[in-house]
C-alpha cells in the first residue's frame, strides 16, 4: 500500500472520530434540553394547576434559564414554602427600610 493511501485512510479515520464526537455532544445537549423542558412543563402542571402563562414562557427560555426554573421548582417541592415566604418577607422589609431612609 502506498504511503499516500495510508495517510488518506488515517486522516479519514481522525475526521470520522471528530465528527462522531461532535454529533454525540450535540445529541446529548439536545436531549438534556428536551428533558428539562418536559420537566418544567410537568412541574408547572403538577404544582401550579396547569398555569397556561407559565407554560407559554417555556418556549422563550434558553437552556440555562430553563435549568434555573427547574431547580427553583424542585427546591420548592423538597423544602417547605413557609421558610421561603418568611425569607422573602424579611428581605422585603429590609428593602422597604432602605427605600424609606
């Protein structure tokens, strides 16, 4: 076999490996994004009585914002809402005090 043929076969192999790796990464990213969108929709339907406004928002969110929203819903699911409400009230109280002064 000629040296040029061997080089061509090696180059084709390297290019193929690179292409498969990139396609696999894109596939994983797309699958993760689809799973996050589905999680978000299921959480909205389950926890927020199928709020149509929140379901419409999912189409406008990018992947990072979607991860954040799913994380928020999952935290609300595992932690009692009373602690979040108390924390929010105290933060609002401190903001009011800053605005008044």
